[in-house]
């Protein structure tokens, strides 16, 4: 690894990104394509997926496929995984980005919201990781799995009431460590990214509420919110040869939020 190309290039690799129709999922897909990987974009909104897939293909010259699927449904997970392999080949980079963050007082939190958060935020990453890892182990190939967690995998939220989100993201962070331990002998590296406050389609409404942005910035050492594209460097690092001795780690991209 004596050149930038050998360190960070993803040419010849195939990635699958969930939650890829908006927000950080789009940025994750951009990061992989920017580094040269072919990319399967998976989410529920087919039209938006098609638009993003076409943009990546035209801008970066990579192969892309848009796959409409609900990762809360196991049949859809199978459909997405199979379609991606058939169109692009064996998947050796998986980014489990899809997530939901229902809010509500813990003592009144509805069971259906809790169950859906578990299904999307924790069960789906496990199911997809199983499928990708099984294929890599059978083919005797190495790979990368990146789970998108949150600052709230490590700390509680004082801004929103997020019992299900905090619980599932903490679970995903420790699942990351366990899968890293089990799959390290096969060369499958499993890591996580923990974003801080970054305005996206899913978060900008809450951030815009009176006092919220000021509070977020006050408790962020860099005293500002993040930009969506600031996730790209972490994605490329963890997906590439540059992270060849990194597994079981949670990389924070949070402006220092968890540092104090």
C-alpha cells in the first residue's frame, strides 16, 4: 500500500447500501462510487433510487442498480440481496444505513413503534450481514461491513425522547463488535460509523425547532452541525484497504460530541 490508489481505491468491488434514497445513505453511495465501486442502492422509494443511481453512474462511471425494498420485511431483504448479486456480482461491501427514529415518552411508547425500530435498525442489519458474510465465506473472499449507528449508541438523548432508537443503535454497535470477532478469521472486517448532528431530510425538521440547533452546537466541541458529505471520508476509509487492520471499531463523525 504505497500509493493513494492502492490505499483507497474500491475499483473492482461491489457495495450495497440500504436507506439509499436520501440523507446519509445517498452520501454513503456517493462515497463508494467516488472510490470506484459498483453500487446497489436499496430503499423503499423506487423513483428517488433510480434518480440517485443514474446520477452516480453518470458522474463516476460505475455500474449501479436501484432496488426498491423494505428492509423490515425479510422477503424484501432476500429480494434485494439476490437482485444486487445478479446485476452486479458478489457483494463485498455492505453498508447498513437504513434506520428509523420514532419519538415518544418511554412510559407511553407504542409497541408497534418499538417493534418496527428493532426490525429496521437491528434485525435488518443482522439479516443482510448474514447473507453477505455467508457468500464471502463460501467464496473464500474478504469483505467489509459498515453499520451506521449514532452518537446515541453510546449516550442518551437529552434533545428528543428516543428510547427505541437509542436501544437499537446501542445494540447495533455491540453487534458490530461481535460480528467483527466471529468473522475476523475470514477477512471480513466489521465496523460502525457514529454520526453526530448532521442535517438531512430525516433530521432537519427537528433541528429547525426553536432552540434545538443552538443546544446541539453548544454541546458539540466544534460548535457547528456536520455536513452530510462529511461522512464520505469515513465510509471510504472503512471500505478500503486503508483500514486493513481495523475491525470491531466505532468511528465517530460527530464534531467531538462524545469527547466530553
